[in-house]
C-alpha cells in the first residue's frame, strides 16, 4: 500500500540541492517510490528529499561542490588580502614614509565602488548572461571546470538561483580580502613606520576643496554619533606637500590626525558594504533554497518517474485469435468467413495466409505464424481441392512447430463463386472420414454453413 | 467450471448485454483502448467469444478488474430454463443461476449465457449495456430478469449509439426498476468527464471494495492532469527547439557570388526549412497522440503536417489576429523596457516600459500582416580567409509564425481529446480549419508571446521555463474547457 510522505519541513541545504539537481539531470531512470500521487510543491519537495536520502545519502557531489566553492572563496580572500597589502605598500612612498591621500582614497574606496556600481547596473539589467560575453565565458569555464572535477551533469545547476547567489557571495571574498589586507597593511605601516599622510596637486585649492567635500561625504555615516573624525581644513592644508625650491618638504607627523578617520572610512565604506553584500547574497541563497518550486521539465519528469501514477492496462490479446491457412490460395475473403468462425467455432480470424503454393518461403512463414496462434488454426479447403497427403504433411508441420493441444479445424467449402458455399455432401464426407482416421483429439473437420 | 477470473480481494465488473449493444465499445472508451487486436469492436454479432479480463493496475498492482463478456444470444430461452429450475412458485436465485450454468457446461447449450454468468456467479458487479436507440423488446426483459435474479450490484449503462435515442425514456423507466443505478454513456462521444462520472457511479453500486475504486478514481484524475502537464512539456520542448532552428547550407565563394546559384540554393533551403518545421510539428503531434493513447488517430505525412505557410490565407486565418498580436507584442516589449527602468532605479519614470510597449506593438502592427517571407542571412563574410559562405534561412518574419504552429497543435489537441477510443477506423488529424489560439486568455497569450520572442532569437532565459510551462498548461486547459 501507499506510504505517507515525510513532512516537507526544513529548507534544503546547498549540498542537498546541488546533489539532487545533478542526480535529477542524469539520464538514468529512477525506481518508483510507493507514495500517494500528485500534490503541491511541498509534497513534491518531500518526495524528492526522500528520493535523495535513498539514492545518495552522503551527498558526495553536493558536498564536493560546496567544498570547492568554499576553497575558491578562501583563495579569493587570500588573493584579495595580498592585493590589499600590495596596494597599501604601493601607495606608500618609501623615501618619505608617507601615503598619498588622494591615491589612497581612489584605490581603496573609489575604484572598488566603481566596480560595484557597474556590476549592480549589469545585474539590474537582468541578463548578465546575455549582456556580458565575459559572463558567458565564465559560465562555460565553470561548466568545464565542474565537469572535470565532479561526476554527472553539473551544467544544469549553473543557471539556477541558489548557485548564482552562492557565486555572488563567493565573489565578495575578493573585496573582503582586499579590505582586510588593506587594513592589516595600514595598521602594520602605522606600527612599524613613522607613517605620515600627504597630498599634492597642480590645482592646489581646487583639489583641497574636493578633498574637503569628499571627507565630509565619507564622514556622513557616523556623523550622527557626534564624533567627528575627519581632519579639518588646517590638517588638510598641513598635509599638502609643498616645494621649497626644487626640494619637496616632508609632510609633518600627522598620523594621529588621519589614521582614525582613514581606518573608519575603510571599515565603513570598504569592508562593511562587502560584508553586507555577502550576507545579502547568502540570505538570498537561503531564500531561494527555501522556495524551490521544482517545476522545471526535468523535475516533472523525475516526479512522474518516482510516483509512477500512470494507470496501466496490462492487456494481452484475447486467446481466440486464429490464423487461416488457405490451401492453394482460394479467392474467399477473410471478412466473409469471419461471422461463421466467430459464431460457430468461437474464434476470431486475424490473418489469412496461403499454403500449398510454389513459394516455399511464403509457406514456411505462414506455418510459423499459424503455429503461434492463440485460438487455433483453420485450414481452408475447397472441397474439390482436398489432397490427403498434402493435408497430412501440412498438419505435421504445424504440429511440429506449435503446441500439441493447438486446435486445428479443416473448414471445407465450395469457393467457386468467390463466396464460400456449403461443400458437396460426398466431398465433405471424404474429408471427414480422413480426419477421423487421424485420431487427433485437437483436429476437427467442419463444413461451411454447418449449424 | 473453468478457472474463475474473479479475485475476492478486488472489485470486478462484468460488462453484459445483448450482442451488438456496444459492450466492448463502452470498455474501450472507458479504459482508453483503441487497439483492435486487444479489444475487438466490429459490427459482426458475437465478436467477443469469451470472457476477456481487462485489469487496471497502478505501479504494477491491480486495483480493479473489468470483464468483457460474450453477449446474450438466447436470453428468453435461458430465462425459461432458469425458471424451470426454480419451479413455478419461486423466484429464481443465484443458486438457480449456478445450477443453470453447470448444466449448460455439461450439455454445451447456452454457451454465451454460461460464459457471461460465470463472473457474476463468482461475485462480479454487473454493468448492463443497452442501446437506447433500440426498442425495448422481450429478450431485453429476459436479460434484465436474469441479472436481477443474481442479486449482484447492478449498473445499467444507456449507450446511445444513434443520434435519436427515441426509446430512451422507456428504457430509463424499465431499467430503473431492475438496476441500482442507471447512467447514460455514449461510447462514441464520451470524453474524460463522462468516463470519470462512470467510474464514480461504480462507487454507488460496489460497497465492499470502495477503497480500490476511490484510489482508481484519484489516479484517473491525477493522470489526466499529469497528461496535460506532459503535453505542455512536449509543446515547450518542441517550441524551444523548433523556433531557433534554421536551415543552413555552405556555399563556395563562386557559388555564393553567382546570383542564379545563390537563388537556387536559397529556394532549396526554403523548401528544407518548411519541411523541417512540418516534420517537427508532426513529431510533436505523435507524442501527444501517444500520450493520450491514440493509435488509430494519426498525424499527417510530414509534408502536410502543417497549414501551408506559403499561402497568404494561412497567415490570416491561423494564429492570432492583428489586434491580438499587437496586444501580446506590446506586453512583451513593455516587459523588456521595464527591465531598463529597473536598472536605472525608476529614474526614467517608466519611459523604458512605455517605449518598449510601443516598439513591441509597432513591430507587431507592422509585421502582423506580413506575408510569409523567410529570413535569409549569410554567415562567414567577416572571415575574409574563409572560402565558403553559410546561407541561413528561416524563420518567417511575422510574429504570427509561432502562433500558427501553436494553433495547429492546439487544433490537433482538441481533436485528440474529442476522439473516443471506441472508434476503430484509422483517421488523420484534420488540418483544414484554424485552431483555438485566438480564444486564449490575454495573460496566457502574453506569457507565450514573451517565450516565443525569446525562443525565436535563441535567447531563452532559464527563468522563462516555469512561466511558459504554466502558460502552456493554461492554454491546454482552456482548449479542454471549450469542449465542455
């Protein structure tokens, strides 16, 4: 009897989902589960989960994929951190132990934000796959990469939301690492060197005004706390590097003025948005995993195969089918014989084949088919054409191939006008006598039209 | 007695009646069997020579068993023989029927009656089939009496084989006094709802195996819904592969530069494109026919399996009309424009939506009445080192093209649903009148238009799969509802 389905309670994990999708996309035919048929999304989820638990309880592919992505995330984070440290040390002038403020703000905040805005616009346009050939190439690369390390048709998951959100959260590891590296490098510089901050520009006051405005904007997020961290105009003016003759003046020792602001700006404008984005993508992934509809064609096929809801009609043909062997090839049509055979012999003629003809292959084929008939064989004999030895040979061949109890009738008729007519009394008597001599309980002789 | 085809753990229903009343036809339509080798239906009386078991199974487990029987041939004589056994003063009972059957087996008399009584004696419920277009004669009275004496649950089925069932009322009155329930079921017209009703009627006469019958009905309903879902999947897969398809041929540079040879190649490709589309349509139709268990209803030959795309009339009569194309095109365009609005955070004040809608509608208006010109494109020109050019032909530049294909398939779907399985003549799906696409609801058309537009450009978004499947299921449901 039908087994009830488990409750579809908890959400799917990424490993479960990816394992399931890879299994569902494979060509192998799953064995049906004895469960109640047809249900909503919840029932479908519950059934798929049970199938997954039975088919692949250890989730090897899903876990491997999750580990691979986790490894890739760590790698990206590490790469980002190295990039961050390298950027910081690249910005620092070795000669003066000083960091150029404008370049610092550009490299650490403006450029990563520019990337972020461009990607967001691309994503909002809704079709990065179509708009960006780079994404198409990346997907191809991913598909190829996954194929080489994971079994099964992994390409199917590459366009699904949980995977895309996992990929999006993974991509945040690069900027996360970058900002962490930058911050680490920043504090290392402060700790290990007498680091100063300066700026210089050919435009002088214009750049100063721009910097002032930028600092004001950067301070906005924490301005409500009342702790102003942005250095004022004097500090900015003091940090401007000037020339005395052809010599550049070293900037004053101003680390105490600048580092709290710059570190906070890195945290708030650099690290925090990436942490938030990472969290948002993870949440979106979880939401996608919670609301899986499993309604794509491949899911419907799997559901159908598992439920096996089709009503089957294990029908066999009725066991009254008879083959007519037309001795010599009379002109009598099968349909004209049909009512008599149905009502008198209670058999249904299906084929009318010729025997006693020159074509040996045709005769052999006819005898082969006749020997397999479920309801019996009818040997059609025109009364004038009865030849005992020929009939005996034919019967022997049928018996040789067919089952011993296969019923055989010798139907004797006068077929001269094309329509069967009752045979002449004498001729039928001759056939009847011959049949009786055979002493075969499964062979009988009958005259056309006999009541 | 021979081995009984009746098992006590299952509900059994034996279909009985006079010869040529359509007993086998009722079973063929009820169980969707159009295979003449499995279930024979002919005008020859006595076509059913013995009791044929027709089991219904779910996941290999039998749930209900129908039995086709030879018809009554000598009902009056059989009734007299049974009455004789009971004596003049007593009403015959099941035991008298049993005695009659045993005696008939020994003597060889009443072979048909004995065979049809066999499952009844073993406990099967009775489905008595009569043709309401035939007058109620004494031999029918005799049949009803014999069946009543059995005391088994009995359902009478009025199988109206003629357009004018003039004796229907007389039959209903008479059957009402002999049977637990009377139902009308035209085996040559019944569709799924009527089949379901007949199954539900079995619940009223068979109490002992209620669970099995309920389970069967539930499966029957689910299977029907599932078939529709599968049909939608077939259509989705068909359009997903067919709409982006183009006929292509590589031409050498001299061939390409000769206008005459290029035109000849284009003509060949045009013919190949039309043939390819027709073949794909036919393959889809064959899947639908198989899904609905039709073997005698057939799709046209590949060349004819589609309305002729090369005549203007097809483009006017089939698919959507100009207003519908305009409306569907506008919505599809507006959706694309809406994505731009979203990208700029709504600062465009929905200009993208409006512009997209206008462009979509404009394209539909401009091209809606366009005659079926196939698009011809050339690939390979940019690669100057390449010595060949690829000529690419298709699809027609009218937005009505996918709708004509859909219309053709929905028209066939309508015929498939309307065809009862009792019909035994091989028939080709008709292709001479337009389908029901223009009657689909606005939202269904718009969803499908979005899918068609993407598929034609080979830019099908994966997000489109589920909404398209839903829209196609809706379309099939609407076609089915129009039949009722």
